[in-house]
C-alpha cells in the first residue's frame, strides 16, 4: 500500500502488508510483521508499530519496531524501542532510544528487586 504526496490521512492505520507514506499522516500505524517507510517529503505524526521502520521524511511520535533506520534526509522527534537502530549521517534525531537489550536488562533488574 502506498499513499500519495497530496494525501492527508488522520486516524488509525492497520495493515497486513508493507506501507509507504508519501503524504501527511496523523494517528496510529500498526503494521506488525511488516515494513513502514516514511518517504522523503512525508510528515508523520504517529505512534508506529512495525517490523522495520525506515524514515526519510519527518516523523514525530513513538516507534516500536525490530529495526529502525533513520536516513540522511530524515528528521525524527520520537521515542524509539527497537532491537536495531541506525542513524545515518545528516539525519536529525531527538528522542530516547531503548534497545531490546536495555529492556531485557531492565526486566532482570526489576525481577531481582522483587521481594521473595
């Protein structure tokens, strides 16, 4: 599925296929097990859940994915939870990154702190 550059979408997007956003999207995007691409020139304001997220445009919100790649033309203002995170030279990123390794360490620490 691919949106057009003049298209404005507001709401909840759930797809069982790869999605490319070329226009403006506001809301939530759930493409678990699939890929999301925010193309150059796109503006996405969303909570995103996907297998992989590639951003070449603008994305603001929250990203949960196995892999996140922020391209050299991207601007991202988001908190990210991902196993793999790549920030290419030239990209702009503002937010927190939590890898699965950090999440696992936090779960272990919480488990150790529980009264037995």
